[in-house]
C-alpha cells in the first residue's frame, strides 16, 4: 500500500490517526475500557475511594484517553476538513 500512496495521502492519514486513533492504539483503548469497568465494579470503596480511570489500564503510556475534552470551533473545523480530505472532498 505504501508503494501506491502519495505523500499527501500519507500525511492526511497520519493527521486522521492523531484525531481518531485506530489499530493497536484503538484496541488498547477498548481493552482498557473493559478492564476499568470490571475493576470499578469490584472495587472496595473503603480501601480505594477514588474510582479507577481508563488511563490506569492503558498499555501504551503515551496513548492517553481524553474524555469530555472541549474542542474549540477551530479544532472542530480542522477535524471536519481532515475527514473531508480523506473521503476525497
């Protein structure tokens, strides 16, 4: 595939991956979400009053999950433009 992809297309895919992770990083997020759910369901609130976070179960330290982060309208615009370019728009 790399032999047929242009430099621009590769850059766009890299930008998209930074916005919407896929592959192993995404699989790690899914596994961490399930592990967090199970750990919190079985957590003794007297011994550990604070609930676990998904980040506590991420295997890759640099792949942190940001939940509920607010985006500016400029960030939203950039995300939409990146998705549009990927779909040929």
